[in-house]
């Protein structure tokens, strides 16, 4: 007999995961907060089983921590965690960027230029408040970084990069509040895009390393950069 409930349950799990991820990334659910299945089920109007599956999914993405019998908690934030995210993110994105520069064609170049243009327009319109743009800003920022490595031809590298981007987002929100120079922000992205489009691997990878580590330096200015 076919299980007709399975597709609906899968859809509810996806919805629960999206709601949880959004509230964790936006800081609505704070680091260390307990994630009780019953409370979340009432909060989102979704059954307990999809909620548990969503929590397990976000645990694998390192946004949620499962602590023995204490259940689920929002993963904490500290320097060591961001340092590790940044280190692994560079390892993943440098390979994806290298592959993109070697085999990315006209479509990759066009999408990267378009994503940079959309980000530029948003920042110009928002001015010094661009960092407070919330979801709209981060969507455009994420699109740029996704397109930068989008010519790699590797779905796994793309997926890993996306998960690591999300893990760094909570820290980046703190970083963005400190940024008020829109031109400096855009220049950082323009030179990175230019180096990638010019297929200058050495320069592009140096700029990528500097860019990814800027969050670590800005959020934890008293700690030595890796």
C-alpha cells in the first residue's frame, strides 16, 4: 500500500526547517536557546514529527545542537566556532572558485556580473544603512557569493558552501551593523569579481581569503587573524 501521508509530511518538515532556520539566522531564537519540540509545534502549527525531523536536519547543518537528554538547543556563538567556519569555508570556496575560473563560461560570467550589479543597486539606494537591510540585503549578498563559485560544476561544493554561508550568517549580522562605508563594501566585491572574471587565480584566491576573514576580524577585533 502506498503511504499517502509521506509527501505531506515531507513538505511540513521542509516548512518547519525553513521557519526554524530563518528565526535562528535572524536571532529571534538566540544562541543557546532550548528548542522544545512541543513548544515549536505550537509556535508553528506543525506536528511534532516534522519538527523533530527539521531539528535533526538543522543539526546536520550545525545551526542546532543536540545535547544528550537535554534535547535540542540553538548552537552557541564564539570565536573558535567562527574561526573554524571561516577556515573550512575558505577550503571549500577556494576550490569551487578555482574550478569556476577554469571551466566557467559565458553563462557563469553573465550571472556573476548581474549579481554584482543587483547588489550595487541595492547598496547605492540604501546608502549608509545598507547593512541593516535584513533578508533582502542578505539574499543579494548570498547570490553574489553563490554566483562567484557557480561555475564549479560541483553540486556538493555548492551545497557545502551554502551551508557554511548560513552558519556564518549569525556572525555576519553583527559584522554588518558595524559597516557604514558602502563604497568600501562594494569595492571589496568588485575587485573580487574582476579578478575572478580575469581568471587571475592567485589574486582571486587572495581576495577571497581576505574577504572571508574580514568577518572574523570585525566581529572579534581583539583576536589575532588566522
